[in-house]
């Protein structure tokens, strides 16, 4: 039997009880689907990109919430985009998730990451449900 594992990466600005609630809900959903979960968070861009570049091949799919809206002004999206581009050849589905709608006027995030040659998706503005939808989408893509 094949074991499927999903990596969820969370960037700066998400912590405390909100992060704990998201992690617990994601764990429950993954358990129901029979999927392993590695849930990580860091405020360090270098660590996030290193996780992508080094650990990506160990997973069947990746969900990334790069940054909370209030932290976006200082986040290096180009660096993250380069890391995702560097693993595109692995053909691992990647879904970018934002709790808030980044397309609203006043958002500090202007656009989703642009990644060539990748099986990428994007979800924004659905709160915690965006993570659950991303998990279910990855489960479908990897035929669970």
C-alpha cells in the first residue's frame, strides 16, 4: 500500500491559537483521508525555502500559506517563487492558500505566486476552509 504524505508550510504572521486550530483541523481531515501530514510554520524565509528545496521530494503534495496579509510587506515573494520553480520538475502538486482574500482593496499581497511548469493551484479568502479544500484537492490529484 502506498503511503501519501502532504507537507503544509506556513510563513510569517500565523501563530498561536489560530495556527493550532488550523493544524488540528488539517490533521483531522488528513486522518479521515488516510494521508500523512507534516505541518510546519516559520517566520524565517530562508527556512521555508530550504524546506521546499530539500524536503519536497518526500511528499505527494504541498500546501503553502506563504504569509499572513499583515506580514506581506516585508516578505520576499520572489525568493519563495524561485524555490517553488526549482522543484517544479518533481511534478508534485502545490496549492497556495491564503486565509484572507488577497484581491481586496488594501491587501498587502498583490497576486498569487507565478510558477512555470508546475501542477499548482490557488485558494484565497475561505479562512480555515481553504486548507481543507486544498487537502481534499490534493487527495483527489494523487488518487487517494
